[in-house]
C-alpha cells in the first residue's frame, strides 16, 4: 500500500470508528428505552432488553476501540473512558449489567479484561 492509499484508508477507518463511537454513546446516554418506575410489564420488558443489549453494545465498542489502538492510538484512552460512562449515575448504565443469573458488572469486566 503506498503512502497516499494508507493515509486515505486510515482516515476512512478512523472516521468509521468515530461514527460508531458517537452513535453508541449517544444511544447509551439518551433516555431511549428507559423503563419507568411503575414496574409494569412493559417496564420489565424494557429492563430485560437493556440488560441483554447494553452490555453487549458496550463490550463491542470497547473491543473495537481497543483493537484499533495500533492505528488510532487515542482509541485506547477512549476505550478506558467507557468505564466513566458506565459509572455515571445520571445514566445508570451499571444497572443494565445485572443479569438474571446473578452475575453482574464484575463478570462482564472480567470478560472485557480477558479479551485481546
């Protein structure tokens, strides 16, 4: 790959990662699909959907950012900063890591730390 082709590829690669990061963080930090406090059937269903998909989205975003660190070094910092987004009490994403089988955020972080 010549220099110009590499620069163009890297620019496109970084742009796609930035686009994915922005879209996922926007989705996670919005009120979209937030259950209300009534505890009715719909609220329980939304909670379960979030428990399934929010950890998966975060884990996939982390893996994408971590895997791209060799080409886009600042993505390592962004991958590590996901912990702040999860821990933010305004969005309460940490609640979505509670699984029906009793495993929580700790098991997810163990999985995340074990991926290379």
